[in-house]
C-alpha cells in the first residue's frame, strides 16, 4: 500500500499531466511565437517570452536581451514587450513618459498603429496557421475517414422513428443542405435551433422526405463524454460498408483542412449563440481540468489522435483570443480600432478600467469552467 501511495503522483502525471502538456505546450508556444516574430520584425524589443505562469522552472537570456522562461503553471503563456507594464500588455504609462528617443524607437506603445495591430493579431493567426499545417499533414498522410450517412439504428420513440425513418435509409439531404457523411448530420444540427427540418433519405433507390423535429438528447461520444445536443435519434456503425477513406493531394488537403477549420469556427459561434439565448446550457465548455481529462482519453487512443485534437484546440484558442475582451488579443484590437476612429489612443483611465473589467471576466470564466469540469468529473 505504501508503494502504491508513492506511485500515485507518477501515475497522475503520466496519465493526465503529460498528455495535457503535450497537447497545450505547442499551441501556446506557436501563439506566443506569432506575437514574438512579428514584434521582432517591427523592431520591438521583447523583454520576456514565457510558457506558463508563476515561478520559472527554467529560464535563459538570449543575445538580444529576451528572457525565455518555462513556468510552473501550464495554462497559457505571454510575451512582454518593452513599454508594457505586465503580462497582459497593458501600457506602463509612467515609464513611457520618461523614455528617451532611443528607447521609444524600440518600445511597443510608440510603434505605428498598424504595426501594433499586426503584432497583436499574429498570435491568433499563428494558431490558425498551426492548425492548417497539422490538419493538412494528417490528410496528406492518412486521408480522411468518412462515415457514410447510412442509418443503422433508430432510437425507439425518438424524432426520426416518429417521422418514419428506418434502419437502412441513407440520409442525402437536410433542408437545402446536401449530406455527404454521417458527421454532416450533427454538424448541421449543432449550429441551428431546435425546429422542424426536412430530412430526405434514399430508400430502395427512391427519395423520401420526412418532417422531423430534433430533440435535445444525451449522446455519449467515443471518449465517454456525455453531450446534450440536438439530435434526430439515429446512429451509424463503423464497418467496411459504412466507412470509406478519401485521399487528398496537396491542394485538396489544404482546402479540406480549411473547411474543417471553418466548421469549427461556425459550430463554436452556433453553440455560443444558443448558450446566450438560453437554448442550451454551458455544460459543453471545458476548462484546464476538463482539457487534461480529454487529453488523457485521446492519448489512450493514439498519439495521432492527440495531434489531431491539438489542431482543433489551436483553432479554438485562436478564436477565443480574438473575442473583444480587454487583456485578450481581441480586446487590444478593439482598443486599436477605437484609436483609429478617434485619431488618438483611449485615455489611460479608460484603458485601465477596461483591463480590470476584462481581467474580472476572464477570471470569472476560468472559475466557472473549472467548476464545470469538477462537476462533470463527479468530484463532488
């Protein structure tokens, strides 16, 4: 028993922490590298490049004076520019006023507006580029497994059964949207409210149309996660008859990777829209604890599955960072948009209030997501 207790921390590290670090560290690194690279190109002095927060595990100084750090709390990272007051890149107004001409030439707050906007936008753009490269590489190497839209089972008493859909039917269209794979069905329902749909199927070679009203149902995915999503009450089964592999050339792989990224963005906004309007709860949102649990489950499938998940998370992180919340990249871009319209930066007090509100929102969201994760994992 004593040795089992000693091994417990190592088991937790191997099963949860290590997959999470493999998942999140490259995403954070490339995000911050985007900021860093464009800042250097614009002649901005970069003081700190940090992966994680808190005390440093390791740090070193490069020949241009940038302190590189790997820190103990692996939930993000930051790049601090000369002229910034903190990791959120809020301007240090007192220091700025005392700068010499030489210092102003390399200080971030004194760079032209378009350069500051480029530096800030480069982080999220790097996330999208990383996802595009990873997904393209996976498609080129392995192709894409597509589940044909063949109905194998129909949930008794579900919407599809009530409408008359049967096992063996092939779904060809929902409303005016063509259905090419079974995955297209939940993707279509995900971004729309629960309302009557026209589902067209092929049965014995003949098209049949059914009026179906989706219901919010509890669906368990391959990782054992329970999702409360709009559904028709139909499912397929992985087999040689229901799955085909699509191969892509370089151009086709890039295009398909772009389509997958677009689908993630669309589904994210669709879900958030339903949360705001009260159509669904926020239970699908995950925080760091939930991401550690998911990364462990995906890593148990295969390393390639973890790589694919990293690409999807990279898109989500890039997208979230573009939200117009002060302290996030989108908040900075909002400030710069106001500066472009007004012809001058927002006042120091207005910026400070915005950063404080933004910090409160982000911290509140962090607490909420962590609570969500703990409840979902039945830790209470």
